[in-house]
C-alpha cells in the first residue's frame, strides 16, 4: 500500500518543533496530548487497502507512546534535541501498520522545552498543524487551571469527505476546471535550477537563513507601494530569482494554498492544502513592481479557484500517466498565526520537514518570535548539493538587498553573480 501512495523512498511526513519558554508542567502537557488523541481522529488513523484502493481507517484509541525525553544533561542540549527530532521524522513509515501521527515532549532545561509533533501529509496539512497546536494550548491551560476544556469543534473526516463530494458535484467544480484549463494553455516546459539530469530521489536537503525584521519591513513596504501584500511580494521575489537563475523570460512555478474557503473548512484539521500554478513573464523592462502586480493579480484569481486539485489539473493535461509535472520549482509562504502560548509561556515555532521535495522549493514562514523570518531552501538531494543550496541562498539574499537599494532598476539588467564569481569572470 505504501508504494501506491508514494515511491518507497519518498517521505510525506510533515514535522515541526514548538519551543516553549518557561517552567512547563510536563505531566499536564502530555495529558493534553492524550486528550487530543481522543478528539482528533487523524491522530489514530492508518491507511489501508480495501478492494485495491487506499482508505483512511480510524482506530478506536491511540496507544502509541508520547515520550518525555530529557536532554538537559547533554553538553549541547538544544543541538541534541534537534538531532533526535530530525532523525525521528526521517524514519520510514508503514502507512497500514504504523501510527501516522507522533508527539514527544523534549526537555532542554527547566525553562526551555520543545513539543515535537509530526504526521503523514495524507492526513494533515500545515494549516491543520496550527489548529492542533492551538487546541493543545487550550487543553493545557484548562488542565493547569483545574477546569474542564471547552468543547472541541474539529469535525470529522466524514464531514470533510461530504464537503468535497458536494463541491465535485456542484457548478463550481466545472467553473474551476475551465479556469485552470484556460490558464494552462500552451504551458512552457518545467524549469529547473538543477545541473544534474537524473531522476529525483526520496528525502529533502535543506539549507536555512533568517531574514531580519528590518529587511522584512522594507520588503513589505516595497510590496505595498506596488499594491501587493508581504506574501505576494515574497512570491514575486522567488519567481524573479528563479527566472534570473534559469535565464528564462517565461516561468511557471507552484505555490501552496489552504483551499479552505469557508469557516467550516477553517476549523477542521485534514489534508486540504493544494498547489496552484503561477505563470510569469519577464520582458527587458520588467521591474520587481511589475512582478508583484503579476503575482497579486494571479493570486486573487487563484484563491477564487483554489479548490480545484493540482492532481486534477495534471490529469486534465494528460501528465499523470507520464509522471510529469506542470512545474517543479515551488514557493511556499506560510503566514499561519502562531501567536498563542501555553498558560502564559511564550513559544517559537520551527518547521522541520514538509516531506520529500521533487526539485527545489523556497519555503518562508514567521517563527512567531517577532524577530525574524525563516527561509528554507528545500531541495531534492539527488539534484542538488548542499554547497549549491548555500550559493542559491546567498544569491537570493544578495538579490533582495540589491532590489531594495534600486527598486526601479529593470530585472534584466541585474546580475546574480556573487562577489567571488564576479571576480573569477573578470580574471578570465
């Protein structure tokens, strides 16, 4: 059954670490996680074959371990804790027999804890992780204050299926299909920045950088001047970098959307996230402001039609049976709100994994600490080396700094060469 869902060496586990700052009551925290498993069916689900097709099977109770792990005596407790978590989310999973949701509480010190949680992407998306974290916060606060928690309103997988069936039988489904078929006419070949012409493998190679709050403030101001939001401006910057690095004047990339267009969908954990294509054109006089406008116009339309699945788009274009993609470069901007706490104890969030990356995705999110934005360069390890990712990150940040210094300068006239690369060119 695993091979029906994904290649055997590919991972579809999403995982995150939520650092909790202060004196946490570990007994009540683990009790809150146990209550969560009673409320949320995804935590006690498996995926099994029934008549040759994969089905979500919900078990009556979660009897998996929720360990309390103490790293406080290690020479480098925080590094040891992250080492354990990174090894944990990379473990292979048998979707029919293993638990597809996992949690652990890690002690770094008496006043520094980490809640690790992971899940198979077939059951839970990034938006759901935020819903779950907020619910654990509510449960922990109730236990700490000796009161009953408020009723849970997560809904069920059956409700999500009913909503999806209604959509597929509605006029909106046909309308959305027509929109995407029109958008994807005369589609250019997928662009890659990889130098190797081989098939991708499982796993993800990651290199991360933090953009300081002042740079983000300036980027947001530049976006507002062009009529774009901060997420739209970041998407425009990523698209600009991809086009420059690949030396193309037409580009299609994928970006993630929640596909949660109603209040009901926004309260129910599940796998609803969808990938939508964005197409960009870069003429000789195009500036970043023009790319921001392209982005904001496309995103406004894409959000209206966001429920039409990427898998359906591929089938419509005849790509599924050839295992081909609409695009392989991606951008994922997650503006999820992590401004909650655990009975007054502040948190900072860190994404650990979004699963296997087919090519290259630039993933940006706010940690919730008010200080910085994390930008992860997630790449397929068969296609990129770590040194290549480091260079892409340096060029990307250098490009942002150059655009902030001269926002009116056309993109075509800009160079991505790093100082040492420019020096080599001059010497040659």
